[in-house]
């Protein structure tokens, strides 16, 4: 009966071509938006991370500093600034924390494989701006983000991410609802036919198959459009970021696969539920 | 083949069938007759489980169908060939597709379904209209397509509800002779009609329904 489902599903699609196209676009837009949002949020993670750690400032020490020199430097800072809490990042967390605080070092760290990672100290203080004084210290290579602007950027990034994610969810729910309503309307339009099919011995899978095919097909198109759209938008954003000297954005193959899957699975689930609820009508 | 035991059927408190007891043996030809509203169509609908009785038992081919599970309905209906009073043809499918469609449920390959559908259409003189849609056919032609569909898979039980209602006398006679042939080959045929001339054309068992009860059960004419 697979052949029957495909043939009848194709007929349904042909008769409702515009609606099917609209359904595909309605699904592709939120799935694509969700994909772009996730990619951008992954890129903005360091900035967003500063919101939760607004009182923490990262300080990068000179890599050629010996253990004794580093201990002496730490001791002097603790003496001069008793209001600071200094923590040396453990070697096993060093690479991850360095990328978190200094994303522009990512390429360098990946290229050198962490052979000579500079020591990193995280300073917790009520006045992050006060850490700026360390920029003059010869032992220090760089002082991490600490200004209110950074914090603002982080908050804006996080807010934007939440808003985009919420918009994706709302649009996606609308699209799934649209798929369910479409199936419901088609069931109503074909009610006589379904009754006849039942009376001549058609099984439920024979009756429902074409509706599932007709819903899965726009879903497949939607998934592909969403994945392609996400790749294109992320590529464009990455180009813009690199022009500004920022690290580029990437989109993971797993995300693209998830988008393609969501395009098919979500409308199909809506169709299955609608068919379960409304296709089981009496014979006449 | 068929057994009804103390069957009642009510619609909104109005009794359509009353305490009906009936047995039809395999290979029998049975006329069901009576005035309009006597319960002929309801009786047939009980046999292919389009209706459930209010009380009593309905057995078809050794299977109790008055409380049959929904999942087993397709299996029952594939054993029964029903010729509907209002044809029940699929409007978007051609004459040939209306028949091959049902044959495919029975596991026939597309080629075999096509061959058998063509043969049955030829037998009913409709092979030249195989590509027409039902709406392009006359009432009589649509009736013959409905008959072809019911006969195509050679069911052991044929239920015909006023099958000659849209046919002229010659075609009605041809249909009856076709049903007699099928019956002769071993199929059980139950034919509901209020056309007395049809009843008189062949000697067979007949039941006369009146007000939902059997008033006569025996060979026709009495």
C-alpha cells in the first residue's frame, strides 16, 4: 500500500499545490530562524557568559613566568588589593577558559595545540574596572572584558537570543498547527471518499497513508530550505564578523541534520495526531 | 453462512427491525423484499457491520459481527461484495480505477488487478467506458460499475441493495442472470428489492419484511 499512499499523496499535493508550498515556507522560516539563533548564540557565548560573571575579570600572565615568579606576583596582588579574590585556573581547564575570555585566541590555541598556554588568573571583585590597573604590569599580557559596555553587550546578546528563540517557537507552533488544520480540512473534503474506502475494505493505514505523505513532502522541503537558509545566513554573518576582525561563525552538521529532521517530524506528528482524532469517523 | 438471532435495531427510539431471526446457508440465493422503510437496507447494513444491532447477534461466515472490533472491519468487508443503492463510487477515480483500487486491497498486483477489472467490465458491457469518471456516466452505467466492483474479487457473499433501481428491464434481467451465475458458482447472494417482477423472474427463497419483522419466509412466489 506504500505505492497507493505515494500516488494518492501526490494527488493531494497536486490539488493543493499552493497550500503545500505555503506550509513548506511556514515551517522552513521558524526552523531556519531557530538554526540561525542557535549558531549566533553559540558565537556570542563568551559575551553572554560575562553577564553571569559580571564581577569576574580574567588576567592573562606572561607564559615565560616561572612558578616562583607567579607565586610572588600573586602574593603582591593579594597584599595590594585585599578586596580582590584571585584564582589561578587549573591546567586542565585552561584552554576552555582562555577561549571563553579571549575568543580571538581560539585560532592560535588550536594551531599551537596548547603547548605553551599562558597562565590565567580570574579576579572576582565588586569593582571590575579597578582591575584595569594591571594592564601596566609587565607580568600581564592582557586583561579580559570588564567594562559596563561588555556587560551591556552580553545582556543585549542574551535578550536577543531569548527573543529569537521565543519567536522561533511561536512561529513553529503556528506552522505545526497549520499542518494539523490542513490535514483536518482535507479529511473533511475527502469524508465521502474515506467512507467509501472503509465500506469496501480499506484498512486505516491505506486511508491515512496519503495524508501522511502529503504532509511529509512539504516538511521535507521545509527541512531542506531551513538547513540551506541557515547555512547561507551563518556564512553571511561570518563574513561580516571577519571583516570586523572577529572570529567567524560556524554551523554544525548536527544542527543542519536536526533542522532537516524537524521539518519532517513536526508536521508528521501533527498529521498523525489529527488523523487519530478526526479520521476515525462512523461509516455514514 | 449467515445467522441473525433476536436482532433489534432502533433509531432514536423507533424500531426498524424487531426480534429478527434468520438463517441463510452458504450458496443460497435470498430475496429480501417489502415496502419502503421495512428494514431491508438496515438488514443488509448489519451484515457488513455498517450498523450495529440494538440487541441480538449477527454472524457472518462463522464470525460474530455485531460487536466486531474496528480493526477487523476491513477483513470482514473484503469477504463481502456489496452493491450499494447509491453506488458509492470514488468520484476522482476512473471506472477502471474504482475497481482496481479495491482489488489492490486483496493483494493483487497492479497488472493482475487491471486484467481482472477489465474482464469484469467487459462482462458488464462497460469496458469502453473504463477511462471515464463516474460523473460522466448515466445512472445505469454507474450502477453497473458498482456491481463490477462488488463482483471483481469474487466474494463468497454478495449483498445487493436495490441493484436494479437505475436499470431498464433488459439490464435488470441481465444483472439478475449474472447474480444467478455467481450464485451457481457457489457464492451466497442476498438481494434486497421492492420490485416484484424481479422476484418472479427466478424461483428462489424470499423473505418479506414489514415494519421490521419477517412476515413471510419461503419460496417465491408463495
